[in-house]
C-alpha cells in the first residue's frame, strides 16, 4: 500500500522533471554583448561609427511560451479534475485561496481558469518590462505547484 502512494507522488514529479529537461534548451540564453564585437580603437577613430543595435526581443507568443502555457493549462486541468474528484468523495480543499470556490464545480472551474489566466498575465507583465527570465520562470513555478497538488491529491484519495 505504501509503495502505491510513493509511486503516485513521484510519477508526476518524474513527468515534470522530464518536461523541464526537454525545455532546458529553451531557457538557454546567449550573451547579447557577444553578438556585437566592436574594436575600441576602430570605434574611437571613426566618428561616424554608431553604437551597436540592441538585439530584438522575442515575441510573447513564441513557441517556448506557447509550450509553457499549454503545460500550465494541462496541469491546471489535471489539478481541477483531481480536486473535484476528491471533493466529491468527502475530501476537503487544503488551499485557503481555493477553498471559497470549492462549493461548486463551476466555482472551482472558474478558480482554475482564473489561475491559468493570471499566470499568463503575470508572464506578459514580465515580458513587457524586459524580465524575460522571470517571464519563463512564472509558468514553470505554476505547473510545478500544480504537479505537486495533483500528486498529493492522488496519493491521499
């Protein structure tokens, strides 16, 4: 019996680890100054030499963000399904922020949909303010927390 609970907790965690390993090249960022090498002597001797252009930032809905937000939506859906199933069998909601919405299926669905929209909104805010690493980290933290919640919910049925 204990083995089943342990495997129920670690299988989603293993899935998250595999997803993070596959997405690792997505988060590798190159040094923007390495693109533009300017010889100081040449720069100072030429009056018409201008500063190098800054590298263009990526679009918000690029492949990486689309994959991250799809993963957030998938884990949020899994969290909704497991939470609703546990609540219908006499369980209780442990998250104090979600607890007020756990009285009905529609309220719980609205909570998880709002959570997913909030993650996209916070990530967009970081994108617009130039914090691109935080933009990518926000959905990672969210689906990590959702994966833990799903694992915990499955282990404590």
